[in-house]
C-alpha cells in the first residue's frame, strides 16, 4: 500500500452460510523473524510459506539494504543468503518499514549492536507509535539514538561499536521489546537477559535456538527470564512458516456468527503463547474442532473445523491478554453476537497499536448498534441476538480494524462500511477473495 494511496471504501453485507476451506497466509510474526535471522546467519536460509503482505515485504527490502541477498523463487518460497552476526552494513537509504511495528522494532534491535548507522521511517500510523520502549534498552546496550519528539519515527540509530551486556525487565508485556533486545544481544559479548512479568509469544526464542543460538527460558521469582549467550555463529536453516492464527481469526469469526456456516482452516499455528483467542472462544461455547495436530517449522499446528452455533459472553482475564493481543478487535465483533456481556481485561496495549484499537472498535461498533463500555485498560461488549449494522467504521490505517468490521457486516441486519480497505494488504492480501470464495458478500 502506498503511503499516499487514495482511500478505498468497502462494504460488507449480510451473507448466507459460509462454507469451504480457508487457506490463510503464513504467520506474520514468524515471517519477519525468518527473514531477519536468515540475514544474520551464515549460508542460505530457505523459507516456505512466507507471508507476502506489505509488512513482511518491507522487512525483506530492509534485509537487502543491510547487505543480505534476499530472493523470491515462487509464491511464499524465498531464500536469504546471510551476512552473519555483526555483518550488517550501513544502508544507503532510509529504511521504510511501512505500517509494521514488529518489523521496525525487530530490525532496530538487529542492527543496534553493530557499528553502522541507519535511519528508520514508516507510514503515518507507524510514525505515531511509541518507540521508547525499544530505544531505551537499545541505548543501554550502547547504541546512540536520535528520534523525533516523543521518541517517534523517523529515528536514526548509530549502532554500538562496543556493546555491553544488559539485564532488562520489560515494562509491559511485549514480544516486540523482548525480541528487539534478544536480536541486539546476538552481537554482544556475554549474556543478554530479558525478564518478563508474564510470558509473551516465544517465536524468537524458538527460532533463535533453531538457528543455533544458546538460549534458555526459565520461570523464576523475578518472572519469566530469557538468557541469550552472545556472539554465536547462526547456521542457516530451512524455515516452514505455519499459518497465522491472527489471520485465521477472521474467517473463524465469520463462520461463528453467520448462521449455517461450516468451514475448515488448515495448518494454523497452535503456539500456546498465541492461543488465547481460541481458548476464549471455546469458553464462549464456540464449535471449533482442532484436527490433525502436528509440528511444522518448530511450531505446533492443527486444522480448525468451525461451525456456527450459540455463543455466550465471558470475562477474559488480564493475564491472557499477551497471548491474544492482536485478536481483541475481532473478538469484540464475535462478542457482539454472544448472549450477555464479554469483558476484555488488561488490554491497555491496544491503545498504542497501529491505532487506538479500543477506541476504534468501540466507536465503530456503536455506529452499528452495539453497546460498548471502555476504560483505559478494558473493553466490555454487550451482545445481542441481532445487530443492526448500517454504520461506517473509521479504520485509522489499521488492517485489523478494517477486516474486523468487514466480518461484522456479514451478520448484521444492514450493510457495514469502512472508510478505507487499503490497509488490509499489509497482512492479508488475499482477504477479500478468500472470504468471497467462502460465500461472503464484500464489495
């Protein structure tokens, strides 16, 4: 999506039963990490199932700019010839990470302990997001950082010539903070330690170990402690990217709320640090079966079989928020059709995502006849047997807001419109064709 692309309004309408198979894209989090670790490894890393959304493609461009050879061989089939830990070169131009908070934070970490300089920018949405949560620990490792007021993009980082080890307790539960520090720690002598109050998604730890890093995780009195030994020689590995549970959430949600629906979503990651939405849906009474459980690319996966049925409201505990932080927007849509109220706790992090997702979902749901209450750290949705629809939602350049409201309109009495569908391409380029094949009416 061009940063200046004209807005593309979209409308979804009440649809008949959704049926068929929904093959969703590769996991975005793992795709970013596969490209970055492939660039830091020695040899050729072959990646299959890579998500080819704009966020990940921006990371691929960045790895080329830092000196890695990144090649696409076919749909989802890529290779990365890495430069080794500490082998990045200074890029000739600005690194544009588009809309991706994951991409920019992880890449900043990956280069911050190498004696090079890079400037990072992004689109209007990304440029509003806070970066101090990453730049503060990177500065403690020895990097010199110049940022716009409020620690926002554009940001220039002069990597540390003599990085120093760091033990860092994350101020909020964030896999992006943890992963940025661990990637920076690869080129630091000695141990880099990250302490979390509660575990966040562990894709970085799994993949670092797969590439040959010495890394261990343990539960201590301090919290969840991850220790990485610096200066390893990462060995190129084949990476099979499982399908993204966050992307799968959209056809799953549609099948749950559109009467008569019955769909299959194959090969979805069941990583326990990403599984909070599906745990919550089962508590709500959702008819979801997990078939053919197996392991792909070091990650547990299963085929999801989803049928429409009655749902009830639940209270989502705050300690579950980290394992489903990206799925709260679509959960609020599902909750709109559940009996009773659904309370989502511990969700303050949603206010600093691609948009203030609590505010964006609350305003959009209210415009379509749903009663919503919010605090700084919670959101409550009052479900109903029927949702009026008929309103417009503002996406704020946020792909998950856009897709969530397109799903809402498939089951409302009247059509639902969004102001701009362009952001969807950042994570799920095939969203509209896939949903249309299942029977959804999206214009």
